[in-house]
């Protein structure tokens, strides 16, 4: 989320998208092909909004019981 918000250039935003496609939890209802095909047609601000919109927000939080799990430790 912060990487999208902090992106200052098209290249940075593209790198964030590539990371998202590989590792992030994206809402299962999103048509990723449509997003990739149409993203460049949007303004930079709208691209950021779209990438934030497709993140599965439920994956941004951890259950308290899993907070110490080594998989989630940063």
C-alpha cells in the first residue's frame, strides 16, 4: 500500500505492480488481464487508485494469534 502511495514515477509504479502480481494478495474478483491491458490508459493518479483498489484489504491485517509467526515478522 505504501509503495503505491510513495511511487513518484511510472517506472516505480510498474515495479510495484510486478511485485503485486508475484507476491501480493489481490482481490480474487479482479480481472488482472484487464488491469494490465488498460492501466497505461489512466492518469498516474488514477493508476495508483486502481492498484490500491485491487489489493485484498483483508490480507493487510494479521490475526492476533499469528502475530508472532516467523512468516509475518519483518
